[in-house]
């Protein structure tokens, strides 16, 4: 997610605050073999079957099947974290 986040950056999630379109999110998906895969992106769209994330580097849009999503959490900004 460079330039928004650099490798090693600490991010904070709020599992109780629902993400809105345009928010940075972390999406955890369950694979068919029981393992999990996580993706970071900007919550762009939601369709009947997919969640669509915008990626920064390289510029792309990723479709994730909604049936595979285990959890999706909003990444908090520093202002939200400190209540500003």
C-alpha cells in the first residue's frame, strides 16, 4: 500500500466501526484449505458477489468473493485513533 503505508508501519483496526467506501481496509479471506489470506486496500465497491479493493502499488482493482471473506476491518487514521 505504498505510498499510503510503508513496510513495517503499524496500523490500527477497529472491528466495531464499519468501513465505508473510500476507507482503507484489511480483508481476511478463508481459503479452501482452511488457511487465511489477508489483503490491504481501499474499499471501492460492493456487488452482489464481490468486494472490490483499489490497490496503490501497482495500481489495480482486486475483486474478492464475498463468500470467502472472514472479516473486513477499517484501518483507523491517526485522527480517528486519538478522537480528533
